[in-house]
């Protein structure tokens, strides 16, 4: 059931080819778009703490929790290698949640997977 939800959602994304050094978004920027990393590598940066996480070879959402909570981005995301992403407008995500019964559960699982991937503790 969740795989069907994922297939429907990903089919609605707009494909974006990003080049090394480009920023998808910067810290404190309003979260108006959600990105899905299909292929490539990005760095999630916290310039103030001088820390970062590299996501490579994994398919995951970027900026999802900020968009869902109507917040500003908590970190910057910089493309580390030529990458292929899907882009979703925030309203697209909200509409998808209203349209599909399993969407909320799907997004919660994806956010938890990303937290585990980045080795953050659950709060």
C-alpha cells in the first residue's frame, strides 16, 4: 500500500538536474519546495555549528518536515555531485496528503528514515 502511495507521489514531481556547488536551499529560507534525491549526492550543512552530513546513494526527501510544519529551513543543502532530484511545491504535498489516506503515514516513515540515516535522536 505504501509503495503505491510512493509511486503516485513520485510521478507528480518535476525532475531537476542539479550541478555540483548549487544550493537547493539555504538555512532560514522559507520552505516552499520539497526535494526528493533520486540520484547523486548532497551535503546538509549547518554553517553555524560547522557540521554537515553527506547523503549519497540514497533516495530521500529534503526539506519535507520544514514544509509540513510551515517553518524555515534548519540547514542548507548543497549539491555535492551531479544529481537528479524531483521537486514538489509545498501545496502539492499538502494536496497529496488530503487526497491519499496513506500519505501522512508514508511521509512520517520517510522523515524517520532520514533521521536514522543522519544518526539523529528521535525527540
